[in-house]
């Protein structure tokens, strides 16, 4: 409802977002015990998919939008992040840091070498995000060896504005908070955006090799590094 997503009749009836990946992946939850000990205490979520879960599901979720073969072929364990969601009245630094602390500990436990996943900006008109998409493409494009590309029939060119025709600082301000958080960690962006009509968003692919993350972030989130 908040993002004007188009729910299936089944989702609308249950008032829940769900799909076939939910049963095979790991779910990271942030709980606020002051709200209760049951589901009412959940204020933040992430969905975590490693290779074994993707094998059970038949694919990674992002493969419906991007050619991620280079990521699949990446040596070592990979982790797909998705379904990041925080309750409206809990959207603060503390909740986000708890989620990232959980991801850092999870990544350390499973020796994750690369994280990736779709991240969204609101609406389905790429022109409304021309500055942000151009900035991401021109400044944070993934290296060729890990550069996923939007599937041909869904590919939206992100390189809309010529360098120098816009102010990079203003463009960065137009990037969604979650994507800015990934950028601070050192993430790269895949080639091409994708319009997601169901969720009423424009998606970009985040690619984050663990090796590029500054060790102080791991220390900050409570995970060992090295």
C-alpha cells in the first residue's frame, strides 16, 4: 500500500508479500521487544539467499531481472540480499545498524565473498531519476568481471545525462537511502536499470565484494574481519 505495489489476489487477501523463495532462504529480523514478543515486535527484515537456497528454488531472485552468470561463477560463497523492509515508525539509524550488524555476522559465519541484490527507487518513470541513475552509472559501475547486466527485454539505459550536465552532489542526494548505504560500504552497480511494475519501482543491481568493505565497518557492526 505504501509504495502502491500491485498485489496478487492471494497477497491482497493475506495482506502479506510472499513468494516461493521464502521457504528456502534465511530471514533476518530486527525485533523491538517493547512492542511485544510475537510478530508485532518485528520492525526490520532482510531476506538472505545463498547458493544452497538458490539451488532449491531453481535460481536466484535477481535472475528474473539481470543476467547474473558472472556472479554465479564468482569463486567462493555469494549472498543475495533482498526484501529489505523497515516499519515506518522504526526507520532510524539504530534499526538499520541492527540489520547491518546481522548481515555482517552472517557474512562472517558463512565466509561470504560477494553480496548482491536488487535495490529500488520509487516510481516507474526513469526520467524522474535521470540524475541519480546517470550518477550511479558513471561513478559506480561494476568492474567487467562482476558486472551483471539487465536482461535485454527489461534493460533501461541508466546513462541518461552527460557528465558535467548535472551536479553530482545533488544527484547523489536523489539516490534512495538504502542504495546510499550500500555505496558507503563500497558497492558497485550493475549495467542497466529495470522497471518493476508489480512493486512500482525502478531497480538497480547492487554488487558488493566483501574485499572492498573497509574493515572498520565490520568492527563497527560487531563482526571480526580478516
